[in-house]
C-alpha cells in the first residue's frame, strides 16, 4: 500500500504506540470501499473491524418506520465496527475467540475509503496483548458521548437554521478542521441530516429550499453541495473567515506515520 499520512488530533490511529501499531498492521490487510458502498449492514454479525486511513464513513440505523437515523461520522484515523467485536470483553477478561454480536447499525462509505481490515478474533487478541488499544477504544467512546451531549445542548440553544448550517460546515472534517471557505459536498440524505440535528425532514427540506433559492447550496440526490460556506458560517453563528480555526485537540499531539502504514 502506498504511504498514507494521517495528521488528525486524538484519533485511534494517532494514539497507537509503535508496538501496537506494528501489531495492528501485521494482522490487518488493505481494503478499499467506493463511495456509497456498504462496509456492513444492520443485523450482520460483527466479525471484523476497519481502521479508516482516508475518506469518511456514516453509521446509520433504521427506525421502526424505515427512516434512516444518522448516528455518527467516522473519518481518517477512526475505527469502525469495533463495538460488536468487543462485546462482552472487559479490561480484565479478554476473549481469544473473536465472538461478536450482531451489528446494531450499518456503515456506508461517504467517499472513497482506504482502510485496514482486521478480523474480529485478531483484533480481540491485539486488545488482550496491548492494553493501550483498549484504553483508546474506551476513550473514543467517551468522546462520542460528549459529542452527542454537545449536539443535544446545541439543539436546546440554537434554532434549526443554525444547527443545520453548523452541521454542513463541520461534517466534511469531523473532529478535524472546520471548513469555512471551500465548496464541498455532504453525501447525506435529508432524513439523515434531520436526525443529526434533531429536527424533522420537513423543516430541513424547507430550510434547504430557501438556501437553494439564495444560491447558498445545491441539492442533489442524497447529497448537498455547499457553494457559499461564508453565508452558512454567518447563519450558524460561526461568523466564517477565510482562515480555518485551529484543529480540535483531543489529548495527543499530531503525528505523521505514513511510513508505518505499509503493505502487510
């Protein structure tokens, strides 16, 4: 695999020690997913874990009415599919069998994705032999819970226009740098956007129609093209500038490990 450089703060990949990174690369293989391709579906057995090297993945779940709910966005440096593999494993007792539970969500590539694919039993063994891997997984869970609480807080203090504008600005680089001055596409449906900001599809549809008329965005099939991010920044309250804010730090300094991400 060609060298891959991941420079993102506080991701699973960035937190690996040289020893655990070597072990992960030894037991994992290259995998590529095209935009829109499913990594797994809800109800599948969780027999593997994916480490994203580039691109982004949406985790979604279907409600009883069939609507798709957006649960999270994972991007470069993040794990996907680890929860089901680690089901039943705790810090004192680690499974050697790789036993997993059914997937509680489905994962879809939002863009072309380059990744490392590792079987569940091998990932469980790595967790058993490298305690820092377990610590990184539990830390990421805490961060995602904090993110969810933040969204709930914003839902209480901001109107739907502000929440949607903020989402369209921040989603392209989830847990990275916010984009304030670049055109970019958000490959999500209106149902998914509505679930993400805690609003109804009708409200999201009405807001997007207004922004489309004002030439702030262009609506396409299952995606939104942001053409005037500065206006969105003003709507959201971010008051966009031509310089992106500093990256969000989550406990570790930035590293580049392109040479470590080589073929298995």
